[in-house]
C-alpha cells in the first residue's frame, strides 16, 4: 500500500474493536500475555471493563486525589477551566494539575522507576515521541487501555495500539490527534480552484509568486508534516519506499538515505517551490502572513488554524484542507506510571478524558481530533464550527501516518544545509 490510508484502517479497526470487547468480563492481562507490571495495591487481575466503575470509584474516593501532568502548550485552559472541574464534580476527587516539559517528564519517570520510587505523578499526558524512552525504561504500565477503559471501546484499534511506528499494544492511550494541512484564504483563492495535489500546488505557487507560505521543517511542525507528506508522495520504487516503513532506522543510515537518489524528487520539488514561496520560521509566522493577506495559502496545523480562526486571529475566510496524496498527522496521549500513588483515581481520570463528551468538547474548543470512530463533525457541530475544520470528505480519508522520525530529522537538517543556506 503506497500510503498508510486511514479509510481501510477505520473499517478493519471497527471489526477488531468488536472482538476486543466481546468479552467485557474478562480480566485484563498485560500486553503480550505478560503479568501487569503496575506496582500498587490495585489488583489488575480482577479488574475488567465490566466492573471498572464498581471497582475503582470507591477506591479512588478513598485515595481522594490524583496528580496529573500535562506537557502541552495548547490545552491548559481546557484542562483548568473545563475538564478537570468536570471530573472533580463527577467523582469528588481532587486533581493536582502540573505542567512542564515532555522530555524532562519522561526522564524523571524513568529515573524514579529505576530507583523503585513512587512516580512523581499518577497520570502522564505526554508527546508520542516519548513512547520509546518510556517503554525502554519500563516506566509505564503494560496495560492495553483500549480493552480496559469503558470509554475507549469506540477508539480506532490501530491508533490505540500504534504510535510513532511503534506497536505498543495499547499502553499509550490516544487523547489528541493532530493533522497538518494547508490553510487557504477563500477571499483570494476562489472555492473550487484550490490546488488539489502537490503538482497543482507548485503550479499555483508559480502563478502566484510569494503568496504561498511554507514553514521551515526544522522550525515548525506544520513544515515538518509538509516535508513528510511530500516524501510519502514523491518517493517511488520498492527499495526506496522500504525505508519509509523502517521505524528502527539509525541516524547515520537516515542521513545517507536523505542524500540518496531516493530523495532526489523531493529536493527537486522543494527547490522549485522555494523559488516562488515565502519560507517562515514558525507555524505562527505562516498564519500571520495569511492574516495580513501577504500569503493566501500556507502550511498549517488544523487545530491551530481552527483556534486562530475562532479567536479572530485569522480571517473567517480561512479554512484548512488536505491534498489528494494525503498529509501527515499524529497525536499525543496518556501513560500510567508503573508506580502511581493513586492508581484508581488515575484510571478514572484517564477514562473520563477519553469519553466522547470530553473529546467533543476538546474538538469544539481546540480543533483537536479524536481517535474515536463515533464522532461525525457534520452532525455534532454547527455549520460555522465545521467550516473551521478540514472538510469531512477529506478527513480522515486523506490523513496519513508519519515516516520514521530519524528520516524526518535528517531530512530537515538536509533542507537547512542544502536548500536554505545562502538564501
């Protein structure tokens, strides 16, 4: 399959999910049939999706509190003003909300786990890029949360068990799905005339010099995603494409790959595009050019575009879209530490945050997608809200999963050194 297309994944996952939850009374085992590795008084051997609330609510109320760590820059207001108060009202359990750096939190958790010390927090919301570090450090629970949490029953099986090219089996519970896109201002680009694919985008940029803003892939995630999407679209040949599915590829091998003939079409396209486009140094810079009508199309995050449009920081005529070849998205989620102080409350909070109601609130407020298969934005949203999102006929059908991180980083460095130097 040339692209990792979510259309087939959703259908297959729905069937898999029905099998996974066919026996809700079955006790949860550790991933891979191993014993659950959580060190606490909570007996996971007796915990099931069917008895989840009956078992955990009394225990969580006894614990009385839960420490929740959030690495994000986008969700503080959502957590502080909406979600945490909602959880506290529902269960009467106090949430100690902490914020900080994703990498530092992962390293701290690995260190306390190695020292057999209680975790510094009970529930960790962290970047998917921390998955490998936390798994290698045996610092997080090996629990398949998509099978245990009642509110995870409608989650896409593939997304619930795989991230960053790592098949983790469900120990990383997806909370936020992000999607790179193109933000298009219909004031200048008449609806129906938008460039539909990568060749058309280049042709449009040549016909409208400096009206396309492209984020530097080493400076902003929308540019990083555009680069990955272009690689998926332009790299051909079985031997060349094998590397794009090799998520264990090393740094030196990745550097050699991005300088090889496999990537020549990507760099040729970029050179032509950069000659007629504005290169920016951040996601916000790109959107600012669109706000000021200096750019009419720009690389963007869907959720950031949704947020900026809703707050009046972008004109209401701006909407995100996906090219026909597809564009890359990703996401972040929850980990349960191996040694939580308040495991019952942590599991309740995780389940609460995975619910359809919470995911809809997050989508409405932040434009943050969910891994749930039971959310239809055309039905759940007002027309005005839906127009701030990627059109339903494009998402999720054109959503793609990313290429190996080592290749992305090597490609961003190559871009900086060989395409931008001297500009």
